[in-house]
């Protein structure tokens, strides 16, 4: 009887362990599965010229390569993400070269970034309520600096927010892994509890400075922690 009881307890623990593992697995939401060699659900949006995006093999791993020469276009993945379930956005990136050291990134003439990953909260018909957090690889702003996008439409001051996550002090040709709590960042920047975002985008752009950059993006996914 004791043996039967012990086996029953062991079986229950095992089943619970599988249940916990399954629950954890469900809390990872893949947004950009570049390592699998696909750009499914990503659509190009051109603002001024076309940045060249393509999947390439880099040191044995598929990644997304972006080449921008005086261009500004991005890739968008439009899907609704519940930040109460998966608030953390994870990705990795690196750049091959920097833009000029004389850019004023707070002005339209200098609103270029070797790499950026951002999230969008769609205002729908009330387009003036659209919000976006841009995590950028800055050329001239220090890490941690926050400012409103230079192209933010009238009355939207601060609704398109730039956050310098990497800067000129970070090495080129080196992969950096990022982990941001989007739920907390939205709360900090806009003072609101925003449960859902509607899109994730990335862009390497050089249209204002007429520069040239090459950047790489690894997989992008959301997680519960």
C-alpha cells in the first residue's frame, strides 16, 4: 500500500511538473522567427526609399540583415499582444557601422538610426491617440536618454517616444541581447496602464542624413518574465 501511495504521489508530481512546463511554454510569444528563415507576418512599409531587408546566414544562424542607403522603410508585424500575459520583449541586434557623430537626433535632419525596434499602440480612428516606444541604437545620444520623436504629428508631443538603448559607446560587430518590460515602460512614459499593443516594428533608416548603415536583427519574442 505504501509503495502504491508513493507511486501515486510521484505520478501526480510528474503530471504537475508537465503542467507547469506547458504553462511556462505558453508564456513565450514569438514575433520574429528569423532564425527559422521566415518573414511570415512581417510587412514592409516605405517612408522614403526602401531599406533592403533579407534573411541571411551569419555564422551558422539565420538572422535579418538590414542595409540602408539614404532610405527609410521598416518591417511591421501587426498583431495584438496582451502585456498582462507577456510584458517582456526580447531581442538581439548588432550594427556593422555607425552614422555620423554630428547628428542632432532631436531634429528632423538627424532623425536616423542604424537600428531600432519599436512597439505601437494603435489609436484607431482617434489617430492622435496612437503611441509608440522606439528603442534605438543612437549615434549621438547617451544610453538612457528619452525624447519625443522629431516627426511626431501636431499635438502628439511625447506620443512617439525615443529611448536610446545603445549608443556610440557600444561596439560595432557585436551582438547585444535586450530585455525590456514594455508594460512598465508604457506606464513610465505615458502614465497609463496599457494592456495591449497592436504592432511590433523594426527599422534601419538613413534618409535624413543620407548615410549608409548595415544592421542585423535576431529573433524577437515576448515572454512572461
